[in-house]
C-alpha cells in the first residue's frame, strides 16, 4: 500500500504544476487518446528545428569535439559564474554592438532563464529579515505563465492590469502598462517582464521600459527584463526595439529560441552587486550550468554566426507565420464579432481576444479540440493578477510553430466555430 509523501511547505508549493504546465497534461492526454483523429497542435512552445539553425549547432559541436579543450569543458568542473570564454564572448559582442563597457563581473550564466527568474525572485522577493513581504512585481499582465511558479511564496507575485489600446475597425489591439495603477515602492523586491512578450507578442516601447526602470530605481529595486525573444539573438522582434542596460536593469537572455533549448543556457547582464547575488545562489543550487552548451554557444557568438542566423533565418521564419495568420484571420473571421488579434510585434505566438465571449477560454479550448485544433487557453497567463477581470477568460494563445497549411486549416476551423459560438 503506497503512502503519501510528507512534504514541507516549500515542497508542497514546488511540487504543484502551475500555469500552462497543468494544461499541457490535458493536451498530452488528448493527443494520446485521440487514436485515429488528426490534430493540428498550435500549443507548442518548442521552437521549430530550422535546418540552418540545427546545422550551426552541429558545426559548433564538431569544432568542440575536434578541439584540445574538449576534455577540459566536459570532464571538469568550472566556475559557478559560467564558462569563461562564453562570458568574454558575450562581453565583447555586447560592448561592440551596444557601446557598453561590460567586464566579466557584469555577467553570469544560468541553466536556462527559468532558473534565473527563480533565483532572482527568491533572492530579492519574499519575506525579508524583518518578516516583511517583498513583492515580485509583474508590471504588464498577461505575461509569461512561468512567473507564477518562481517564488517560494506565491503571495509575493503581484501583477497589474494593463490598459487596452483597441483598433475596432481592424480587429487589432495592444496591451500597455497602466502607470496610473502600477505601484513600485519600498515593499517591492524586484520587477520582471518579458520583452518581446510570451504569450502576446507585445513589445513594450523604449519609453515604457525606461519608465518602469526609473520607477524601480527610486528604491534600488532590480528590474529583470526577460529578453528570451529579443535582439541580438534570437532577434524575434518584428518591430524596432532597443535593449536596456545598466543601473538597476538586469538584461536576461536565453539561447532556447536561438535553437538551443535542450542545453539550458540562460544569461544575466547587470551590475556586479546583482550578478554576484545570483552567482552565489547558483553555487548553492547546482554548482554551475552545463559547460557543453556554453562551449558551443561561445563558438556561435564569437564567429558572428548566431547573430547572423537570428536576423536572416530565425526572424523571417516566424515573421512570415504571424503575417500568414493575420491575413487568414482577416479573410475568414466574421467582421461583426468582437475578435481582436494582439499586434504581432515579436516572439513565436499569436494572442487572440474574444470580447463578450459567450463561454470561457477553457470551454472554447475544449470545443476547438472537438474539431481537431489544439491551442492554449489564455487564463494561465495572468499570474499574480488577483482581481476579477472577465478579459482573463476571453483569450487564446496560438503557436506559430505549425506549418503554413496547418495554420490555414486551423483558422478555417476557428472561424467556423466562433460563428457558431457567438450565434448561439
């Protein structure tokens, strides 16, 4: 007879599935159970394996295998801060590209960026020595669902409702931070947001980003800008944007959407006082990140190949997908129904809002499954937003990783279903 495992308070918190991870179980079960039924799966967060990108990593791996440093990289421990040649390559690239003066003290490598936000959220947020709760602020909701699980104290994560910039005639909209509502003060531990945004494709303007950083700087609060889709790699911004560096800003990037998700390479760039804290946390958690992934990334960055492929291969691939999806929605969706596509300014997803939806996002997701289309309900993408807001149950996230024909067919099915749903 099996007995339940006795967990600590933190153990209970960390063993829960949060956000989209809970929905992915339903999606996996659906795909397994749907014997004989064909599904168009528009739920994936995995990047497409683009041949030119895969070849880049094959070439870098071959170079590492043939080099004299292979044994040193794979068969020995390294610094908790990260693989020194990678840190040097990032500093040289960003100094040249953005006119910075980075040294190795400004950079730390983590096992993917999810672990980076976990380290930061618990280093800067949660209860302080005086038992005061230091909040982890998400200034623009919706945002990345993974932020919902980063804190050992769920009550520390706090999000703010956005303002909606709506173009009714063209069925488009955009979220903007509501600075009348946003509150950053002495009770704030850190601020986190993604730019470009997963799930919406939103890119906060340079002015909005600077304003958030300035508000936080008043209280010396670190601002983690999740740049997993930002330039210079993977450069999945479809609108001009300028990365922000220095002061209280931690520029956080990942090589996952640059074709290396399996190796978990996350990078934080910021002032040494913040970077040093993350490095110490990392030492206690896992000693250091995988050196193999760091070593091949070093080669891709030093040669300039990664930035080149990001700009000329990865970005056009996904930009073509959002343009195809947009045109199909405009052609097929009924104009008399209040549907709105978020402006596709970056990342690998599209975000649809159905105003006055006669059912919940979860119910719409279930109805779409019946016609062979799998998307992701929008409600898990509002972590930390505690107030009731009907909008949270009116959105869907659509992955741009499917083929063109799959996207076209899925939009046809969606348009037909939406007509029926609103007609009832």
